[in-house]
C-alpha cells in the first residue's frame, strides 16, 4: 500500500435542520436506490440517491461499535475520503423516540386503511411512505437494543 493511502473515511450527514452526524469510519453502508452500498476509504468518487433505510457506520475510534442512523431519502457523494450525505431527514438510533415511532406507525396504518376504503391513490401512497418511514425508525432503534 502506498504511504499516501488513507484507511479513514469521514462521514457527514446533513439535513435541512443541520448536521446530524460527523465521524471517522472504516466502513459505511447506505441504502442506495440500487441496493445496499458499502463504502470504505479510497473509494472511487460516486454520487447516488438514497432510499428510506438504515445507514450503518463502523467507527474508527471504537472498532467494535457500529452507529445506526435512520434516513428518509436523500443522496450521498463520496470524494477524497469524505462521504457527504444530504438527507431529507435523519435520526441517530440513540435519539429515536420509540413511542413516537410506534404512534406514527399506527397513524400510517389507519391512513392506509382509510385511503384504501375511499379509493384515494394519492393519500394511499403518502400513507405507505409514512408507514415505511415509521418502520425504518423502529427497526433502526431496535438495531441499537
């Protein structure tokens, strides 16, 4: 390996509300549109859209630790050992309020039922996305437990 090669990737996650995550990592796994995508240091430059899902980060400061972050879409750019993720919203597992997420799940399920009964495809799609987001938050929180 050349002396100039690095083994560290900087991971930044930003939402309209501000910075959600900023750490050094040995591995980053994101929910790309084409499937799970693993990124390590010295990865070729890439830009990819993200789906609703879990981001996993293997941190350099504690190799046994893996951070989990729930994201609701967005995109990622990797260049020069920096992975910049711009997400519609993002929440670290430790910050997810499981009671709130369960309530959102129930509301979405009720909205799906109502939209189906009223044959409203637009409302049905919105409710399905809300359910997907709530389930993602629940799954990410449970990943921490």
